[in-house]
C-alpha cells in the first residue's frame, strides 16, 4: 500500500493540472467570443473553439489520469499556437500585440504558455517516476499559487465586465 502523503501529492498535482487547463479553456472561450464578432477567418475561429473544448476535456481527464489529460492539453496547444500566431500577426521581434490587439489577448497568451509548460512537464516529467518524494509538504504551496494564478487570469480576462458592473452598481443604470 502506498504512503498517504504520496497519494495526497498525486491528488494535488492532478488538481493543479486541472485548474491550469481549465483556466486556459476559459481564456480561449472568451477569446473565441471576442473573435466571433470580427473578420477573422471562420475556420481559424472554429479551430480555436475545438482547442478550447480540448482543454475542457483535459480538465476532466487530468483529474483521473494526469498523463492522458496532459496529452489532450498538448494537442489543444498544438492547435492553438499556430492559429494565435497567425491571428495576432506576431513576429519574433514585435510584441506590441500584448497591449494593442484586444483586451483578452494577454490573458489568453499567458494562460496558453502556462498550460503548455504544465502539459509538457506532465507528459515528460523532470523527476523520474521511481524517485521517492522525501518531503510530503514540498509541493503544498502549488495549489495556492495555482488558485492565485487562476484568479489573476480571470480578472485579467474579465476586467472590463467587472469594471462596468462596479460602475453600474455605484452610479446605477
């Protein structure tokens, strides 16, 4: 029978992966919604929607089978990166798109970077599986940091709606 602390660490890792993939799905859905009202090519917009759905599926898969969830998230990232690169017109030397393209763009790109890195480390672990974890609390802080990251991404993605709601609350309709 496994060590209880090891089981807790595995649950923590699965939950962290699920939260990161869920944040990316949320950001991509809002980015998709903003692109739906533009003249972006429809096949690219549909592929971004497929990638967002794949991130949503990765959330569920990572809760039960972390590696399967990570593979699903990597497929979503492989779909997203070329499309975002093309939609934003990015080049290696031009990063003005972060502020002047669309308000949802920074959160979408940041969440995609974090989800891609998380999926890569879940598929190709830096620590071999046979290595034992000596300190059970060594990764206890990751859940807190992930929750703060998720909260920050939601605020970054929805700041305009929150501001409008606060304005209406203060000054009425």
